[in-house]
C-alpha cells in the first residue's frame, strides 16, 4: 500500500493517464481524498494526509498547505433565462496560502499570496494577498509578525504535550 505523498505525486504529476487514475482511486479509498488541478506545484503539502479533502483547483501554488476536510472547487450555475453557464472556473491559491480544517473555497476566485483561510471559513470572492479569511467572506489584514496554524518550523512533540498538560491542569483547577 502506497503512502499519501506517493499517491499525491502520481495523481498530480504522472504523465501516464492510467497511473494517475489508479492513484486517484487509491487516494479516494485510503484517504477519502480527491485532488485535481490544472497546475499544482510539487511543494504543496496536505496536512493529515489530505483526509476528507475534495480539491478541484485551477492552480495550487508553491508553499501552499491544505489541512483536512477542505473543499476547493466550482460553484457554477446554469442560467435558464440566458441558457448559459455562469461562474465557470475553479479557485487559484497564490503562494504560501494556508487553508485550515474544514474551509470551503469555491468559484472562479483568487486567494492572494501569504493568506490564511481559517477553520470552517467559506470563501466565494477574491481575497487580497497577506490576509486572513474567517467566517463567510470576512477578510482582515494578516499580522506579518504572526503565522497562525502552520509554519515551516513546527513545535516539537514535547512542547505540544507540555502545552496540552497545561490545559488539562487548568481544567482540573476549575473543577
């Protein structure tokens, strides 16, 4: 059984159509994950092995990080009056975009470089670079001195365990 990274690379970068199809099937079976994009940079990371993600993007750029249960895709609609499709196209994620757990990014929109899309956010409109998106299309400037959710130098497990024990002790003290 191949690991997520191997399947992601085969699914996204293989020149062999059958290899891509087989990798896509395995991603679905093993991780409940679908990944399709016209352009995907090889540095894109999927935290937690992309579990529960449906990603159908125009472009995923260098340094992007996508957490679990994220949906990226279209929101096209058919206009019966004009007999034409509207809102065709899928999102573009700029460089170093972090998409947190459960976020939904839909439509022919651009998420600017260095943006963080918060947990559970719903995004249906363009987002400028260096922003934080939260709630439904709520956008604020990103604090350049803080990197929420993910950073290349993540804390060691001992540090995380110590922080979790502090929360447990705080809970015990409130009882």
